[in-house]
């Protein structure tokens, strides 16, 4: 299986990086072909500009968008790994969605409604956040984040959501808790793929 990982965290020594490494190791141990697109390392430009949409409407997709769309086209599965900031996606990931999951590539429309153009692919998401998991669960934020990303992004374009891990309190736990979180990632990825 060809697996694309879209990764976003500005610090190379972050816990998100450990999650990325664990995910890659598990997928490669299962024989998957893995491509990682580290948006910060790529210095991905996240702002959707008028010239982007005008170019795409004219059939001249900007080179950086076209490159990312090719990775998505070639992938059987897409995993996104990023932290939750201010109860949402970091700007660089949101900009990736805005620019790359474009009308005419990821979705379209006809007289009956939205046309999902990325069907046949599987999607997985791994998020971290500083708030303890129990609080996000209690106030409904966990479910809201899953709805926003799994349904609002993946399902909207036809990608089948097959899992979503939200790891809370990551900045306030000890090594043993981090190890348990990485084990959860490992076991969940093994089961999903």
C-alpha cells in the first residue's frame, strides 16, 4: 500500500516527531511504501491566494499545489499528524487543505450536489494537544475535532476515515505516559493498516 503522511510541527524534537517516526516504522514494517511530506521542512506556503484559484480555474495549477496533489493521487492512504492549537488545525495544515484539496481536484459539484473525487483512499489522523484528554472528552471537543476533520475534510472529498487518535496533555506527562501514547499509536496503526 502506498501511504502518504502529511506532517506538521515546527520543532524537530517534538513529541509529534516521535509519533511520526513510530508511524513510519510501523507502516514500513508492514511493507507499506511511505512518503512523508513535512510541511515545515518544505516551507510550505499555506495562504490560498487569488492567483492560485485563478490559475487553477484556467487549468494551470501552481507547481507547489500540483506536486502535493500528485502525492495524494498516488496514495492509497493518507495520514495527517499535527498538534491541535486553539482547538483547531495549525495554520500550515489548514492552508495545505485550503490549497491542495481544491475544487476540481478533491471535490466537484453537479446538479445533485457535491462530487467526492478522492474516493477509494483511506484516511487517518493523529493529533496531540496540551489539554488533558478527559477535559476534551467531557466538553465535547474530542467529538467536535473528529467531526471537523474526519467528516468535514476526509469524508467530504471521499476519503474513508479509518481512525483518529487524539492524545491529550502531552506537555504535562512523564516519559512513561509518552511511551504508552506511542504504544497506542503503534497498535492502532497496525490494526488500521
